[in-house]
C-alpha cells in the first residue's frame, strides 16, 4: 500500500547506505533506493592526510560516557542518517554507521525532555531501534595523526520539543571531550538563486530565525560568530577533491563554490524551511543556507571560550522553483532532491571539515580572515542587521 510522502522522515531518516522499504511506498525513485547508490565516491586525499578509521579494541557499553575521548583534537557532529552514512564512507571507510557505537549515557534523564512526536528519539518502529531513546552514534578516526571523534546526533532542535535537549547534549560532548575544534556539519537548503546544488557554506555568521515554535525565546534571532578558518584550509579544498562527487550531481557546478566570508551566514530555523522562488519562508537576504541546528550548537558552546568552532553546510537542495505558489509541492520536491543527492552533496562539506582539521594540524598557521581574528573565541552578536519581515 502506498503511503504519503513524509518529508520529515526522508530528511531525518533516509539512509542511502541501506534504504528502508517504507521509502519505496512513499514513491521515491528506484535508482535512489539501491543501497549505496547515493553515497559518496572515494576522493584522492593528499598523501598521508586521508581520514582513517580508529575503531576501539572493545566496543564500549551503550551507557558509557565519552571520557575516553577526552583531549581529542576534534569533534565533528552531523545530524541525519544520510549525512552520517556519507561521513562514515569518507572518514571511516569500512565502518558504516551500522558498526558505530551507540551513545545512551544517562539517557533516562533525557527521556522526559524529548516530547516531540516526530523525534527519532521517540520512534518505536522496529527499523528505528538504534535511534529509539538514543542520544547518538559515534566512531573515532584520525586525520594526519589528529584524533577525531565523529558523532551522529540522536537529538534535533526542531523535532524534540520545547525543552531543547540538544543544547544539553552538545554542552555534554564539549565538556567531556574538550576538543580543540568542534565542527557541526551537514546538509542545508541553499538560499538564493546563486547557490547551486552541492555548494558549501562555511559560516562567517550563524543566526537563529525562529518564527514558529521558538519565536518567543530570548535567542530567537540571536547571532553568533564562529572561529576564523586556519590558514591553508580553503586552499586544501581543491577541485581534485571537491569535483569527484560534484560530477555525480545533476545541476551542480563542476567544482562546488565555497562561501566563507564573514557575511556568509547559516540560518537556523525552527521548522523544516527552504528557499523557493516565492520566498515563502522569507529566508532571502538572511544568509546563504538554512539548517535546523547549528545556531543552537553555537549557543551551547558559549562557555567554552578556548574551543574553536565552525558550522559547515552543503546545499542539499537549491532554491526550489514554485511557479504555482504551492509550497506543499515545493516541499515534496525538496525532499526528493534530498533523498537523491543529500549523501553526495555532503561529500563537499565533509571535505571542508577535513580541510579545517588538517590545516589546523600545524600550530604555526595563523587564522584566515585575520580581520575577524578577534572573534576566534566564540562570540555572540546582537541581532542587529537581521532582515525584518
């Protein structure tokens, strides 16, 4: 029996490594439903700099905290099943997310905080067992000798309810691991006709644009300044690396464009929003890409003053044409594009995350964008300059 296309389920839970049959009943095309068809191809990492998996000698119990990773050089957090499978493919080859360790430390204290009916945390379907009452999946890897913890969050700002437990989770990871670099990365909606499928936004600003469930929160329009990039990071994002998977994306540039200026913003909304030709969600002029979590990560990291932090998003859907002014149809189109290309576009933002970590390996390197180096420690900006609706 056919089922209605569930946009939220596709965005959060469609896994190109192993597409569940329920997505066939929603009408996703057959070529997307072939296992691994929408996962990134290997890229030609520079000699000695390829990410390599670093599995633990013994799998930790689900109840274990993350203290054994204390002092790791970097944490890279991603959010959806497609993003995590892409991360596993490029950063931990041979170790798909099915092999990653489950994180349920002190999960009982989170259970009353997650009240959202669409939260994967509350999804009791048998195929969602690894996400039910789970705070996330994790796996260690190395990049040029640097120790990196990969983390797929089981909590989501827009789906978990008014208690915002994901803020606590991000604080917990940062406090226990104390990484030098904390990166949140993944897919996002391109804002504006000049953002093409597969382009990358390395945020110079991260801002909330909450017009719905969190509109009355004091942080509903707050802005944050990520750390400047280490010198050499942008140069490391070469066409040879970025073009491999871009070539598999219809409508993408041969080499994804990287937006990384101080004014290039990632906009965190409190619903699944995207840019369309009618500007239905009024995103145009606010930034380069929209997402559903990065500004809350920034908010959570405010007390970690010595930790550098970056938000890196790939455009998993471009501006959606909406000539008939029917946002429901545009919504479905964005989900179909995500299912087909979300894993592939994520390759570019993962390469950008790799470049930030790899470029920071040398302590002698100075940050790029020196004109904003005063913001190297996380700072909060007032909401001035926000486009009013």
